[in-house]
């Protein structure tokens, strides 16, 4: 995906040609009606064109020169067309990405397992729930979950990254995407989507903008623009009877030009392009947003929840030591730790099996051969274990094992707390091992905080965003890692319910919350969060619950997501400021020109000393059209985001775009007026 999207330049020739054609097709009033501001401009363009043609045919007395009406009509149409062009360019970039995605679609043959036999069928014939076998060199025929085996998978067609990834049954790395290629080994995949509902299908629909809806902020701004348009429409209409009362000849063409120049045509013409371009910029960072609402919400995030493992730390905590309780033999502890970990499909559980094999030469045991009843690890119990020949062994979080031992009538030695506290204070993770009513010892797990993560959290803090680390570790371990990583707060021993409760508490305070996750146990929190970024490598439940999917499965990418969201809001705000400020200069250009003949005193307001009333009106109309053209790159690229406070950003916006919006029209209109004089048009 990345390899396709990031190659597009700001004005790709192919996209620009298609957008130019589409901008003419969008002149259909039914299409323009979605944007009331530009609808007024188009109606004004049609009216001035009609008046110009009538003038050429009838030659009414007292009418302005024919060239004036013709040029005003031409530039008004130019304004509408380039507003359409801006939106078509933004959508065209998404369509180009969708076209690249469609090329990835291949009709492959799937090996569907039916009972004890395997049949070959077309991938399009697969249905949700079907189980297919995929071997090395084969393409995964559809989205699904690995239910058997482990394999190396090439996901470059989706993510753009050439490095293969491991996909295996169990845990949070079981999801596979249709169209990716298995490089080694063999896996069984349960299909999770019917034809037309795959992740690739949803991506195509999203990047084409079919599912895009206006965000609350965009709707509010839309209402403001409509309100301003109505106000200026009423003001310009009342000028006609006023001019008749004063005996001033006020051409209808000039009134229409005044209306178009005073209404916020700049932001009205670029508003849709800004929203679409925001989603496009996020897509270029390999993040799919299911709606513009999610992108906008990212710009207003107050609290950020991040899983510790794989986000703040390198992940895959590894067993590094076994610490037996007094009177317990190390080999006995190792044997119990291995038995309790055989059913634990988490990376930590597998690391325990590997550790005791290497350190104590304990070979792996066939699950069926030993006749054990295994207890798989779950987020609720936070333990795994097995029941074997009258023995009941458990391994897991210290508090969970302590409660289990006591529930069996056993006593917990004081050394357990001392050892676990020592491990936790050093930033490690202790796991207790117990058999029935007796604690056998502690497994020490260690993880490493990612390099540079503290700097990232400082950048979040500069944005005014509070960071919270989510971990299943005990509070002491969580505190040590949180201190080392530089997060603002942490939630220890986090269960799915605890994550959900924390998000709701933050939202009850009026804050917007963002979260990353990849597991099924993250799904409730992802659905509740205002911005839920699911990892593409995670489970299907997580991807369906979130409103964004990170194709690179990089949890720290939330920083880029937030920056794109803030960039979208800043771009919209700065262009709105610039557009409204423009009206001040246009007012000084047109109003004095229209009424200076009746009221010579008004001539003092002609601070630009424009050549004639006709030149003033035409210069303002031309500037009004050209400024949209000049601002299209800014709307598509976005305002550069800087981690400044709200007050500093407001001052900068007012200084650069507010003051610039006032000064630029004075200079631009005067320059156009001089050009018109040089060409002898006025």
C-alpha cells in the first residue's frame, strides 16, 4: 500500500487531467448543491452570462461595456471550476490509490477443507467460516484467522514493507489478509469475511471516499459559511433598491460580483478538499481511517492510552531466571513451570518453555502423551496451568496465583512478596508458580523500553496530550517501566473491563481518548475510544472495533495520527481565517467604486486608487478566483503542524493568515488593476 500511495506527487499529471475533466462534469447543479456557497457562485455565473448575452443582442442603454460583463462571467465560472478542481484533485488521489489496490486483486484457487477431505475452489466461492489450507508459495485467498500452524507471510502488497512477518494460531498475531503470500510452512485459515466484505474491499471503498461523511467540526463550519452567505445575499439584494432611491446606476453584474467576492468563497471552495486530503495524508502513513470523523477526533485528542508490550517496550518478555521458594528444588520448579506453560500460547509462556529446556535440559512433552488437562491463559484469570495425575499446577500473575493458593487452603510464604517486589522494582515482571496449596517459586521476565520512546512522549506532552501506559503487570513493575519510559500515568493489572472503565472516566470529564490495540480483549476499549487504532496484524475483532487500522502494525504511529488530525483542523482554521479576512480588502475595492459617483466622499475609501469602477469590480473578481487556485496546494498538503499551545497557535494563525488575508488582497487587486490598465482593458 505504501509503495503505491507515497509515489503520488502533489499534482500528478494523470490525476490532474482526470480532475480537470471532472471539474467540468461537477458543474451539474445537483452536484454543486452540496456546497451552498459555490451554488450561489454558479447561479451568479449563470446570471451574469445571461445578462452579457442579452446585452450583446439587445444593447440596452446605460449598460456597462460588453467586455466587462463577459470578463466578469468568465472569471466567475473560473471560480466555480477551480473549486470543483480542488475537490476532484483530493478525491482523485484516493481513487489512484484504490486503482493500485484493485490491481492487487487476483483470482486464486483455494484449498478448502471439508471434513476429512480437501477440495480446490475459487477464492470468490469461499464463505465466512470456511477453513482453507495455505502452504509455502501460495496466496492467502481471503481475510481470516490462523487456527493451525505457524508461517512466515509476505504482506508487502498491503503494507509496502518487504520484511516478512510471522503469523500463528493463538495470541494476537493470528490475523491474515487476503492477497498476502505465505513464504514458509503451512497454516490453516478460517475465513472471516464473505466476498465483497474483505479488508481489501473496505480499503478500496474508503480511499475512494464512498464512506466519507462530514465531521461535526466540518458541519459546524458549513453552517457558518451558509449563514454568512445568507447575510451577504440579503445585504447585496438591499443595495439594488438603495441605488434606485439614490439614482445610482448599479449594474446587476456588479451586484453579483460584489456578492461573490464578499461571501466566503475561498474556504467554501476548498472545504471538501481539505477534509478529503486529511484522510489521504493519513493513508500515506499507511493508516486507514473509516471516517473523516476519526481523523478530526485525532486532532483533538486529550488522553492517549498505549499498551506497554510492543509499544513502549520491545515486547515478547522473555524468561531470564527461576527463583525457588525456600525448600523447593530448582528442578522441581522448572518442571512445574514447564507444565504450567505448555498451554500458554502467549510469547511469555513460550519463553518459559524454551528457558527451562535450555537451562535445565527439560525436553518438550507431547500434550496427548502425558494425559494432562490444560488450562489456557486468559486475560480474566491471568493464569495458565494443567491438571495431571492428581497434581494441579498454575503459573501467572503473583496476585492471581496468591489468591488461587489461598482459595485451595494453602499458605503463601512472605518470601514471595519480597522476591516479586525486587523483580518489579528492577522493571521486570514476576510470575508465580504454585502446585495446589504450595507456592513453588517465581519466574523472572524481562522486557526492554524502546529507544527514543521518551522523546516521543515529550512530543505528546508538548501537544497537551496526557499519555497513559496500559499493562497487565503489577503496579510496582508498571511504575518502574512508566518512570523509565516517561509516560504521565499508568494502569496496572489491566483487564478489558478496566481499560473500558478508564476510557469512560476520561470521556466523562469531556476529554477525547485515543487508544491502540491488537487483541480481541482490546476490542471493547477500541470501540469505546474516540480514536481506536487497531493493528493490521491483530485479530479481526480488534480491526472491526477500531475506527482506524494501521497497516504497518506500529503502535507508536499514534503520534503521526494525532499530527495529521491536528494538521487537518489547523488547515481548515487557517484557511477560514484567511477567507474571512479577504472580505475586508474586497469591501474597500468594490463598495467605493459602486457608490463614489453618488457620494464623492466615499472616494476617500478607494485607498488602492483603482483605475475605474469597472476595473475595481473586475480586479476583485479575478483575485477572488485566483486565490483559490493558489491555495489548492496548501489545502492538499496541509498546514505544517508545530507542537505549540492553543494560544500560540491562535496568535500565529491570526498573524500569518489573518493579517495575510487582509494584506494579500490589497496587493493582489492593485496588481491586477495595473495589469488591466497595461493591457488597455480599463
